[in-house]
């Protein structure tokens, strides 16, 4: 459910009707509104008419390229994306994450684990509710500024927007935004992969998960003048990553 009591809308794209029906029945019983689609064109139409908050996408679609569908979603929509597939190859997983998937689940999967991953992605995708001024209580401690600036970049934590000098917005996936938010809150500190995983994905994070490395690589491509020689997010051997520039309130 959303903060307004409206059920989250989830789209399930899989060519196997039994799979989409299973997920629709299970997720519907958990309070979600589920749309079943079986082709990329049907998902495109749904995204225009009734966009879901999250898409569960199977890669092995006859006549459709699952990776191409994932790219279209990332280029044109802000929804969460979990790839569900029978392909267990690590290369496919890395490619899926590089395209912008928020998570990757291999068939056969446990429904309870999938539910936990869906909830985790939705928590990161959904914008935090903004309380009316009359209901806001004085903070007990100094709050983190809503907008933070580093070099030529400004990160708006409330609006979940990254803007470059001159007002050019750079689109981030939910996972990329959450990761960058952790970095700007801890500038100059070496952050371990375990800390970054826990801070962005919570207890649903799998041990030895490569998501952080993949997302750091994607952030570098969007932030760095030369991603192969990063000056903003630096690697610290055997320790983790470091945001190597000062951060100030915007």
C-alpha cells in the first residue's frame, strides 16, 4: 500500500501464463494491484495507459528482447524494475543491473523472498511523503539539508533529482539515487560495500552482492568527466568507496 492507502500497481511481463497468474494471485493477496502482460508491446501500452510502480520482467521472451525492454523502461519511465528469469549466468545478471534493474531474481524463486525484494524496491522508488507544515514537529537534532551540492552537481533529496550546473537534470534509477544519497551524506569517509548495501537495500541484500560495484560504475558514467579515472567516487583497495569532494548545503 502507498502512504495514501492506495495499492501499489505491479506489472508482470512473462510469456508463461501460469507464472503471471501465480504472481498475480500471490501479490494480489498481499495487497498489490497486478497487471499481467505477455509481450513487450502490451507492456508499452500499459506504461502509457496505466503506469505501474514496479515491473517484474522476464528476459526469455519469444520474439522480444528482454534487455531491450529493460532499456526502454529505464529511458522513459521512473518505475522500479526487477528482472525475473531462468538465466542464472552471472554475465546476464551484471548486464541487467548495468541497464538499470533494481534487482535480479533467478527462477525458481521463493515467493516470500520475491515479496521482500519487491517491498525493498518500492520503498526506494516511492517518494517520501511530505507532511503539511502544521503537522511538522520541531526536529530534535539538526536535519540533513534537502539539497546538497558537490562540485557542479546538486542533489535534491526530497524531490529525488540530480541536477548539473545550468539546470540540466540527470536521470538516476532508484538504486543509483539511494547510493549517491549515502555518499553525499558521508563525504570524505571510506564506505565499505557491506555498509553501502545495508544503507541502500537493507536486510534483503544478498551476501557478496555485486550490485554496489555495478551501480558505482553507472554513477561514474553519469557524474565523472572520465569514468575510467574517477575523481568523485574513488575506490579504496580492500576497503570500499569514497566520495572525494566536499559537500555543502545548496
